[in-house]
């Protein structure tokens, strides 16, 4: 029996990278997407191919849902129950950036509300739903396939790095970071470990518009490891947790940022 992982925002970018790495280690996958069905189908096909190449027999199903919607969040859980009947790992990855990078003196409430809704409210209440189901599985003698059940939230170095032209994004990621200690403290008694992955400058569609800026900053020493991060880098960190390699850790932040978080003189 394969462990089952639900990954939000899994059609492209970091979510796709996570999905591919979990496929390699034998997870069945529910790949959530918001709008790009073609990309989600391609990712699902690639995950099945990666699993086969790694000698695994993994499945990948896609499910359209907006994590900002209560009804859609419930739909994600119901879809997972219907297709796999269990949940071993939730990866909160879905997130959005501001449509327009605006100075904090000019930023709009509309943009702020959108980012808080998708980046904070969505994963907060999806985690609540997933945690309730995980607890129910334990009570009804449905053990995890490997070690413990797990919840991983993908945040950003923007949780603590001030960017005054996208303050709403920074605030949303700072709020999102509190999700991990809260649920880690609450769920430990139920055998559920909770983690945060904090990516740095990762090459995705979201960062493509600022590629020249970060090319220059990285070349000038922005990060000790002088390269862009990749979705695979983040996926490998998630896979390490999924393989139960950190069984006596919960509430941990794992930086995947090339050393950006280091304070250097």
C-alpha cells in the first residue's frame, strides 16, 4: 500500500517539483490545481512515469479547487477520500503573488484581501479539515503507511524579509508561518508531525518577471550558494520529511534558500 499525499497548487512550479519527488518514493498523489487543467494533467502523467522509472507503482489524480473557498476545500478532502480512502501527507503549497507589485503607500485592500484569502485562510482551514480526518483515521485503526502522518506548509523567505513593493505578500507569508507551530503543538498528541519548508529564490513562473534582478543579486553574493533554487530542491526537502527521516522533530522550519537566512559580516 502506498502512502497518499494531497498537494495544493501542484500543476506547476514548486508544487510540480514536490509531486515528482514524492512520486519517485512511492506516494499516490492528489494534485490540486486552480485553473490550468492541461498543466495538471501533464504533471500527473509525469508523476506516474517518474514512479515507474523509480520502480514504484504510483497513481496521480487531479482535482480542481480554489483553496480560498470553503466548499472547494471540502471537495479536495472528499475527492481524496473517494479516490484513495486515506491521507498520510498534506502539502500546503498553493499561493499567489500580487497581480501588481505596488508600493505599500499605494497598495490596495483588494490585493491584500486576495493574498490573505489564498495564502493564509486557505491553508489554515484546509489543514484543519485534513487534521480532523487524520485523527479520525487513527481512531478507526487506519495506521499511517510509514511512521507518522505529516503536514507540510511551503512558505517563503518573504515571511521575514521586507519587500516594500509587495507588502501584502510578505504579510501573508509571515502569517502563514505561524500555522506550523500552532498545528504542531495541537497535533503532536495525535501522532501528526508538522513542518514548514521555507524556499528562497526559486526559478518558477512567479519569479520569471524578476529574473534579471535576481541574476544580478545572486552573482553579487545574495546567497552563499550562488545559484537559483529549483522546484526539485524544494521537492527533495519534502521527500525527506515524507520518508520519515525526521520522526523526532515537529514545528521545524527547513530553509531551502541557498543560505539566504544566514547573517554574515
